[in-house]
C-alpha cells in the first residue's frame, strides 16, 4: 500500500477518536514536509477540529440527577403499591366483619319470624306498661314484615 492511501485512513481514524474525546485538533507540517496532527497548539499549526470538552463531573452530575429522578419515581410507585395493599387488607377485614354481623342479624331476624309464627297472639307494650294485642290484620302484617326482614338480611334462601 502506498503512503498516500494510508494517510487519509489514519487521519480519519485519528479525527474520529479525537472527536470522541471532544478536544481540539491541530494540523501542522514538520521540517521534513510530513503533515502531522496534535492536540497541543504549536506555532504555525492550524485548528482542524474543535470540540468543547465536557468536564468529567458534568457527566456524573447528569447521571446522579437521572438516578435521583428514577429513585423518586420508584419510591412513589412503591408508596402507591403499599397503599393499595393496605386498602385491600382493610376492605377484606370490613367484608369479614360485615359477614359476621350479617350472620348475627340473620339469626335475630329468623328468631323474630319464628316467634311471630309460633305465637297465636302478639302484643305491643304501651309506655305505661300495658299490653295492646294486635288485630288479625296487624298480626298478618307483622308476620309478613318479619318474613321480608329475614329475606332482606339472610337472602332469598333465608
């Protein structure tokens, strides 16, 4: 290979690596007539490529800011997940409590219905303690209301 074909390849490689470092590149010709490149300014050298060199701590600051933003997002996401789990746990406990009270209310409603069916006569008590017996129509209505209460509390199977 001739020197004239190698020189452009070397120059391109040098410029590419120098561009990656983002520093200034100078071109000059030495006493023997060879064209040389350097990153140091020499009297008579021509500036070929310039790159603003980024301070090393700027990259670290950018990375730290990105990590901080990611960590904040993850913390917020974790907090939402934890809140959702806590809400789910409370909802489960409320459902259990409701079921327990429903069973007790159903038992009470069934007992009231059975009492209204088993007794021939029902009465209400006045504030002064006297009994007032229900008429046949009131007795039927009370029994129907008791059956409806059982169905509404216990469900259709009662």
